[in-house]
C-alpha cells in the first residue's frame, strides 16, 4: 500500500509491522505444554511446574528510522508481574486508562546477536485510548539494540529487516 506522506508530500510505501505471534518462552514449550498454556494475539499465560503463572502481553516497539518519514513497528512480548497483569485485566475495557508497568522483553529480535534483546528491562506504557501498549526499552547497558533503538536505523536497514522476516 502506498500513501501520500503528510511530512514531505511524496508517495511512500507502507511498511508492515513485524509481529511475533507468541513470546519466546511459549515457543520453547513442547507441543504438550503448549496445550496447557494460553495464547491469544495479545496475552499469553504459562503455568510453571510450581503452579505459579507467568504472564506475557504483546506491545508495540517503535524503531526510529533516521532517514525516513516513517517508523518500523515491531510487535514484541514482555513479561508482567502478577500485580501488573491483574491491573491490566481490571482496566482492559476502560478506554481512558493510562499507566506504566515494568516488563522484561521476552522476544529475541532476529537481527541482533542471540539473547541480547531477551530479558532487557522495559517500560510498558498503557494508553487504552490508543490500543495495545507501547514498549520502551530502558536506556542503559551497552547493547547494539538499545543504541540503535535510541539513535535510529537507516531505511536500508529497515528494509533488510522487513525482508528477512517476511521471507522467513
Ligand atoms: Zn515523507
């Protein structure tokens, strides 16, 4: 799909959001354990062996692209505490609800070295008037991902990432 850009007035091609369908801990489960877990497009719950539940939600991580008029959106998963997920459920229907949770990123982004994005601390910004939460990685630690997230990537790099995921 192309559209006329409000910023530069030119035609641009829409970039697809790069959405991961499940959190990595779910993908790591056996077929049998997956049946016991719960997975929707936005929420996942896995029961641990000790009977506790691990909760995950999907949010949008927006990668800034420094030489384009648009951003690259990822659909990634974060883990939430029991208290946060309870709060999330309680306010799910409230379209005016805004809050911030702490979450651990539980998606390995394919274009970074293995296990360098999994487990990073993030803020999960909830604004129910806009849709699913926004994921903001904490600006600390030295990781190429954090650096690129805040400094931006090039259009060429964004297109490579889109191709890599679409052709997977
Ligand atoms: Zn433009």
